[in-house]
C-alpha cells in the first residue's frame, strides 16, 4: 500500500455580486436611474449608500461566500501540512522535521535537536503507509485541527492515530501525534551490533545469489509473507528469473545505514544492471525480517512482476 496524498478538490466559489452595464447590481433594479431620486435621496447620496452596502456585503459572513472560502482554504492547508508531515515520517526525512512542529510540542516532548534518523525510528518505527480522508477525517475548530489517520508500521500492523495541528502565524504545525513517543531512545548495545552484522551477512548472501541466479537459495530466503503476497510456490526457472530480475553486475550498500527495529531491518541497496557499455544503476530500500532465527527478505523492489 502506497502513500496517499490526500487532496481537497473543490469547485470555484460564487461571490453573489453581479456586474451590470457599468454599475454594480445589488438587487435595486431601476431605482438607480438617471435623473431620479430613489427613496427620496439625491442620486449622489444614494450612490454613496450603494457603495457602502457593497463593501459591507464583501466582508459579510453570509451571502457572499467569504467565510466558506476561508474555511475551505484552511482545510486545504491543513491537509497539505498533514500530508507533508506524514510523508517526511515515511521517508525518514529528518531535515526540516522540527520546523513542522509547534514550539510548545518541541518543548513539552523534549524532541531531540537535531533529530536523527535513529531518533525518529526509535520514536515511531518504520511507517510504510498511511491514509485519511480530507472530507471525513479532518476536524477544524478555530485555529486548531485534528486528523484521524490510519498508519501501518512495520511489525505492528495498522493502528488508528490522532494528529493534532495548530496554526502558528500563517503555518499549520504539528501540536500532538499519538503515534510518536520521543521518550524512546535509540540504543547501540553489543546485542544490536551483533544483530546488525547478521543482517549485513544475510543481505550480502542474498544479493550474491541474485547475481549468480541461484533461484533455490533465493526462494528459501524469502519471507513467508513475501511468497504469499506474490503467490510464489516454487523457485523460478533460469528463464523466469531473467525476466524477473534481469542481468545484474554488482551491488552496494552501507552497513552503517542498516536500520533495526524489533525483528526487522531496512537499508538502501544499489544494484548495477546491464552489460558493459550499457550499465544502469538503481537504488531501492530492501527490508528483512527475522523469523525462526533467520533473516529473510521481506521487500525487494528490484524484482519486477
């Protein structure tokens, strides 16, 4: 399930003030005719009254759509702010993340400064997808808004969370989010170092098998969930695997960037495809899960079905 960038697509507003033949029309008809005294007033005085009425109508909370327009703009801005924040969490983009939060939230939750990727992983985990409806899941009251959002976190499944935003100046900023717990801190214990080394070795062995076309090994080291998702019941033949993976010459990843989280791990991998003189590199995030003491591939975007 991919991210959904929810949008609020409304039609143009109708202001309700018509432009007549050189004169604004606010429903007074021919009373504003030349040489007459409408309602017993001189024409110049009556024209002044009309201008005042039109100006009042332009700012009135009813009849001209201004309040509705303001509310729709606010809902659109809230949706954009929530989407930008959730996308940053999912992409582990920590640059600028603090700027999306209110000063009060930063202080009350002792949000790290700066926020590192490991800080964010410890506080949230790995956000793989989210969804909410701008029409049904966003509530606006004055300068505060709440968004009810469904999150999918690796290893935890789906959960319903509440994202609160507050207007600070001209920007909507995060004021609370039930999915984030900044009291959880990243650890770098000896056990974690050992686990990271296990992930590195498991991934290297899998990538070498892919380059060598060892489909039996590849099949044994795919997670049950991956096999079920793609309905894989047996290893590919050499011809089938060539169509799924293509021709790869090399791979690369940084073991120091392996991110661990409760029985799962993720890291960006780069694979060079093609033949000499016609090479092309692709980079994607690979996920592994630990099942029965072994690290298995749970997401491998390089396979094309």
